[in-house]
C-alpha cells in the first residue's frame, strides 16, 4: 500500500444523502480511492403547518436561534422564503453546531454570534460559556432541526433555565428509490464489490443502511470497516453487530477522510 495514497483503489461506500454526497465523493477521488455512492437517508422539506409558520413568523421573540445542521439552515431558508421573510432581517443571536453548519449559515446570510472553537456537536455547544445557566436563564431559545431530532440539547437548556421551542423544518427517512448502486446488488454481491470501508454520518443513516440490506450482504457488511462520526453512533454500530468501527472527529468530510486513512 502506498504511503502517499493509502486509499488508492480502495472502494469506499458513501451513504450521505444524494444532494450532499458530492464533496465526500470528490475528496475520495482525489485520494485515488474508488467511491461508491449509496444514499441511506433522504432529506425532505416538511409542510409549512400552523406551528412551524408561527415559530418562523415570530423569530423576533426569541433571544437565540440554534441551527443544529446544514439541513436545518438550508431548509429553514426555504421555509422563510414561503413566508416572504428575508434572512438579513433576522437580528437574533445565532449559534451553530459544526463547521459545515457555520459555513452554510454564513453563505445563507445569517450573522452568527456564537461559534464553537473546539468540538462539533451538541455537547460542545452545551460547554460554551454563552450557554451556561447564568447566561440563558429565562431566555427564549429556538432550536431549528429536523422532525424527531434528539431531545438532549433542548432538555439540558431547559434544566439550565431557558425557555426552549423547536422549529422542525425538514424530515428524514429511508430513500424510496436508489439513485446509483441498488440495495439488491449490495445484498447479493457485497464480496464481489470489494468494499473496503463504509462512511456514515448519523445514527439514522446507519440504522437505515442496516435495514435496507438483506442477507447475505448484511452479514458481509457487518464485517466491513465502518467510519462513524460520534461515540453515540459507535454504540449503535456495536449494537447492530459491526465488528470494525472507527470513530471520526466529526461528520465533516475531512474528518471522515482522516479516519479512513
């Protein structure tokens, strides 16, 4: 194996959503790997119902907004456009989780006031000085996320005295149609495909991948090296039966690539 190109000719399964996989696929190609795209999660906008409309129409009533992901930024912009609201009119304090989320928020025109210098998850945000009890007691905070997101962040902020609401601007699910490689092919022909490693970026994408494959492919998949973005995802992988799991620093493409190397 080449020192300069440890991934040369290695087949890497990339499970990011179809419209978010390009960056990782390009990084792998530049590393001389052979990326194989197979989206195990689908992101869709939700209907602008009465509760979501009320939340987004009253942003000025919140002291802080928290975007938890790139999707939360991009789909909130879509929903705001339906309300004829301009991003540059939003003057709330804004926090983001993750560098990719920060980049998406800045590109969309949001003015970020709380950034994480280290760490890329909700735990890092909860350790930030601006989110301790003395700073957020009685503050109104809106967490912008997908439907059915984790409650830990909101619950912890409430315990610290904040008043927390959610704006759920997108939904996640199992892809209805495979855009490239088919799940039936992975289920039947996994060994022949010589897949060296799998990258997943969330617990839901990992669970979906497991559920989408049938035997004998699933058994072969569990023996394949798996790159996950967090210790929480590691725990799920171990529960599902994956035997070779590596935890990346975060779900950022660069961190996933580092873990592959």
